[in-house]
C-alpha cells in the first residue's frame, strides 16, 4: 500500500520508512510538520496516513488536526495516529465521524514490526484499532453513560477487544470463548448502547465511540 508518513523525529521517521519498505509498502512521502502533512495527503491520496500527533509548528496536536482536515476532504481516509502519551481525547476526535479506518497506538508498539504491520493493515482495511493502554485507562475511569455502565464485565471485555481492532475470531481466542458467544455478547452490547442496524453506520465503531465518550 502507499503510505504518507508524518514524524518530526529524524531517527524514528527513517526507521519507519525502512520498516514499511521492508514489508513491501511504498512511502509516497515523509514529512515532519503539520502543513506539510496536509499538503502530502491532499496530493497523494494514500492508502494510509501514519501520523505523529505532535508536529511542528505548534508541537501540540498539529498532526491530528492536519489528519482530521484531510479526512474531511477525503472521507474515509485511513489514519493511524502515533503518540508517546495516552490521551483518550485524541481517540475520541479521530472516531467522531463514525466512519472507521482509524487507529491510535503508542510509539512503543512500533518496536514490534509484525504487530505494527498488522495494525497498519487493519486500519487501511477500514478497521479501528485503539492501543491497549488507552483502553485500560478508559476501563479505570468512572462510568457516566448508562448504556456503558449497564454492560456486564464480560461485555466490557468484549468491547475492550473491539476497541483494539480484533475480529470476532480474535476476540474468541483472546477470551477463550466461542465465536458464537462473542456474537451474542456483541449483540447485547449493541442493544444496551441502543445501536440499531443501519446500512450507513458501523456499529462496532459507534460502540467504541460510545465507550470513549462515557
């Protein structure tokens, strides 16, 4: 796939380029600032954008803002955010349009090349991947939404796995249950969160978004 990469740290940017190319992917352009990222995404319309949240010139959330702006112009553009910090707000903003094809992982995950490539492919394929540490932080916060608060411990585990981008088979393997049981739990989650079947919405993404909003 063709990737646009945004990372201001030279060594990490160079390492990511080498990693992507080693797995057969093309880096259409690698930039080190927010305005450059927006221009590159608009020009190349890549299969995936890999974006450091904090980029020049502001070193705040310039990368995120550029990616969100590009995603409004290119609906469904797959975006994977990289961050050194756990900040659920970033995940919430990225998920807000409900379209999927988004991810938010900590930079530490890049050290595992195979795992990182799996994450890239999931996001590029329209999936949603949240870093386990982000999910853990959310699990530890106080429930404010009645729908999420009504979930059983097992349903919360399943929703946590959904947030990490796992398929039904992957959830079943992680939780040592059958896929039929996973499907039942997901159905219960949709019911409790009042997410009804609809051709225009991705209920798995909306469930994760509801979880992030609590």
